[in-house]
C-alpha cells in the first residue's frame, strides 16, 4: 500500500515514516525542505533499511501537486506539511494562512481527482484556544485560536469536515499536544532550519551551550507555579498513533467521515517542572531567567486521552524523563 507522507522529512513526519515502513507500507515523501534537511532520508534508511521515495515539491504549487499524483499511485495521505511557529505566525499571519491552507486545498483537490479516500491530518491542541476546562476532551468547543497558526489548524479541520460531508474524503484529525524527544536510534529528531521555539529544544540547546540563556515566558499565569502548563508526549508515541488511525480508515472502522482524537499523555507539566526534571535526569544546570509573557500562549492545556486510548487502541508510553533524555542525547549529536 502506497502512503503519501507530506512533511515527511520534518520532525514528526520522519518518525512516522519509520513506523509506516516498519509496518510494511511503501512511503512517498513530499516536502519542500523549507524546515527540514534532505539528509533525513538517509537517516530513515539507516533505521529501516528502506529508502523512502522523495519528491521535493511545494504543496502550494497546484501544478506540481497534480504532477505528483499523475506520476504516483497513492492509497492514503498523512499530511504533516505546515509551518508551525506560533510566534512567527503572530508576526507574519499571511505567510501561515497562505502556506497551511493553500497546501491543504491543493492536496484535497488532487486527492479527490485521483480517488484517494483516506486522509490523516496533523492538528493541534491549539484548536481549543484557551480551554474552558482541563483535561480538555474532543467535545470541548473549538474556541477563538490564540494565534494565526492555531487558526490555520481550525480552518483546515473545517475544510476537511466539509469535504467529508460530500463523501470525497474520510479524515482522521489528530490533535497533538506537545511532541518531544527523539528516536531511540538517535538518528532522527527535531532538526529545524531556524531557531526552535518549542520548550524542549530550547532547553537542550541552552544546556549544550548553543544558546547563552533561555527565557521562561511569564510566571504570572493562573497555574500553581505561575508558568504555563503543557502535555508533553514522546514523538514516537505520536508516530505510532498514525498507524492506528490509518488502519482504522483502511479497515473502514471509522464511525464518521471526519473524526478527531487527542494525542497526549493526559498529564500536564509546568515550564519550571520540565526544567527541573531536565536538570535532575541530565545533571546539567540550566541558565534561565523569567521574562514577560509571549503572545499566542495559553496558560494551561493538557489532554483527556480516553477517546484515543479506547477507539484507536493506543496509549502514550514514554514518561517525561525519557523524552528529555532522548532529546538531550539527540542534541549532543547534532
Ligand atoms: N511539533 C509540534 O509541537 C506540533 C504540535 C502540534 C501540531 N503539529 C503539527 O504537526 C505537523 C508536523 O510538525 P513538525 O513538528 O514535524 O514540523 P516540521 O517543521 O519539522 O515539519 C513540517 C515539514 O513540512 C514541510 N513543509 C512546510 N510547508 C510545506 C509546503 N508548502 N510544501 C511542502 N512541504 C512543506 C517542512 O519543510 C517540514 O519538513 C505540522 O502540521 C504541525 O503544525 C506540530
């Protein structure tokens, strides 16, 4: 079975490609390398022994997307490709709306024309905005997004659910919480082209001396220690969930043509708790200071994962300590 993985040289995409190949799927990666490296293809091959097919294509270019489908027979799509920096999306909203929405529209257009029915979408807990309650479950309303990035995920989900009504596509939208850590082989991990914004790579880069210090964005939130609370989940656990979602669609076990599932551990950690856990497991002291709040951040969000546990028959397995250790191992290698 041929699976198109967009954004497959990126962080979560590359880990998912490995899981798909290990399950016997033939993987076709499409990526424009705007935030990843071609070397990831060799790293994937080093792990699985199989080189994934690769096409360097900007999904915003409709003609190139069409050409890809003309040349390759595709049975299912896992769509990771997107821009994801919350802060940058606040500064450059149009760049985010253009990239994330145009690429989805092009993909859906040609998936329809080439009779591809099964679609997995990378969504985010950002769709919940500042949640009314935590842990947040899938029934929680989609509230005003705190950033243009979050809004692109809401809009893409809306587009996919509207297409589902026509019967053209069946989608499972996976709402990731905070993916962290690296592959146990330490051959792939988070390797963005620009300075990372997510907490864990900022911590590891600071510990490695690649940054002089790190800033904790605000300690005046309504949380026990005043810093933001998030649900950190190992990237390998996220990757494995895509196999369950894909099998659900292939076996036609989905109850609706558009379904959503949270992918989180169900446990929230504050920024200061993550820093302290990192210091404990690595023995490294972090040079951090408290700064002002960052635009686009919600105070606390962590998942209710009962639905994905029960319906996808999936469970996050790796604890925070393991995520931080593997991220640290990876940081020392790159
Ligand atoms: N990492 C997170 O914290 C997180 C959390 C929630 C959701 N997500 C979502 O998961 C998906 C994957 O995230 P990631 O962390 O692996 O990011 P990433 O930047 O490592 O990977 C995304 C990949 O998409 C590619 N890409 C972007 N725009 C493209 C375009 N127009 N055409 C072709 N390729 C394009 C990039 O080059 C990159 O390789 C994204 O949709 C992201 O929004 C990520």
